[in-house]
C-alpha cells in the first residue's frame, strides 16, 4: 500500500486560524462540519482552538465541506 507521504511527497501540516470564523460565516455546526469533512468532532474542536495542526489534505477536506478556499482557513 502506498501512503500519502510516499505518493505525494512529505506530509505538510498547517494551522487553521480561520476555521472557526469560516464555519460560523457558513452557519454550520461543528458536528455537521466534522461529518461532511470525514473527521472526528474532537479533531474539528482541537483545530479550531489551535491545539493541533492539520494535514494539508485535512485542511482541503474541511475547506471543501465549507465551500471556501483553503486559504481562508490558513490565514
């Protein structure tokens, strides 16, 4: 099996300081965002609080779930 690191180069981590604001603008509850993005509710909570960094691929999934550019989450 080929993982993301092998297939796409080294994994990149990003902070998502704009995640909470983007989610609130869209009016999406935490649990709904987690479901749409395919991540746990606790992951979304921790990312919004800045307690963790996300894989860039996770940031992309969250952005898609919110229908915003990923740059909105990273800024």
